[in-house]
C-alpha cells in the first residue's frame, strides 16, 4: 500500500474547521471534502486523510500537510490534477508526493508556524476583510513585543487554551514570536513545537490588550503562572489566522 503526502492551501471561511466529524453532524470540513474526492478517485470507501493538526472553523492554511494510504496506481501528478479538478475552489492541493509508509503528517511533525494578520490602516481594506482582523486602535508594538518575549520558551500554556479539562500535557515550547508592522498590517508569526486548542488566538487577543494599553506587558508572566484561562485576554477572530508551515 502506498503512502501519499499532500500539501494543502485553503480558505477556511466557509468550513467548520479541518477535522471531519460524524456523518450526521451536518457540518462541512476540509478533511471531509478532500476525503470525499479521494474516495471517488480511488474507489476506496474507507480512505482516511490524516492532517498535521486541526485548524478551527474559519481558520485558513497556506501549507497544511496531510497523508493517506491507498492501493491506487495513479501517479502523483495525476492525483494532483484530479484533486485540482474536483475539489472546491477554496481548497487547493499544490504538492503531492509518495513517501515512506511510516510517515504520519501529525506524529512526525517537529514544529509548526502560524501567522496572525491584523489590519491597521485608517480605513479597513474591503478585499482583505475575510483574511485579516481589523483593529481600530493604534497599537504599541514595542509593548506587544515585550509581552510576547515572556512566552518564548517551554511553558505550561494552560491559561492560553480553551481546553477545560484534559489528561494530556499542556506544556509546549515556543521558539519564536515575531511581530512585524508595515503601517497598514501587523503580522504576528508563531513558531513552536505544538499549539493547544485556540492557543494562538488567545495569545493574540491578550497581545492586543497590551497593545491598546489595557494591561502591562509584564502581565504575560502572571497569566502563564496562573494557568487560568480567565486571566488571559479574549480569543481573537478566526479569519486572521493562517497555518503557515509544518516542519519535519
């Protein structure tokens, strides 16, 4: 049986996230759409696509990675062309490779990068409204960078997660948080070994409060130590978040 790796770009605006739910859920997911097309292509009704991770409803991806096993003899370029033809226009598979049978897109991932886009121009751009969060306030970028610095390293990020109860570890390591501002858009890029449910969006929501002067940068350390979700800021809007890269 062959193992096929996909690199996928998608606009998550109209989807209920990456993960396929039950048949009767009534929800539309990116995983579900890709599996539907691949099952028709291969004639394998039980074919399953494994993603590198779950993106939430409304979140986008520049380069999600997934893999599936198949007995199909189609060449990789033929699979790519078939997917391009039959997938919705808001999902694109731009790379298809045959990989070692032991490769798993989630289990073998070493790190991930996410970017959150914040529009800050005097008037919000009509054409970017689905892919950026617009902030009316002038943000203090140096304060936001200072606040972000407290999060770099290995920490328990329970306070920055929507997970209520879990037996799994909430310890993650953030290698770097870069905040870039060109006067019209702020891009916050996160690089880490893994991220908890809503972790990036909650961190962004908290950084925005720092940028607006609603809390000091040093508050980040206190929030981390509290391990209490109520101490952190709001969850930032989904449309500004993109999965940027998965590293193996």
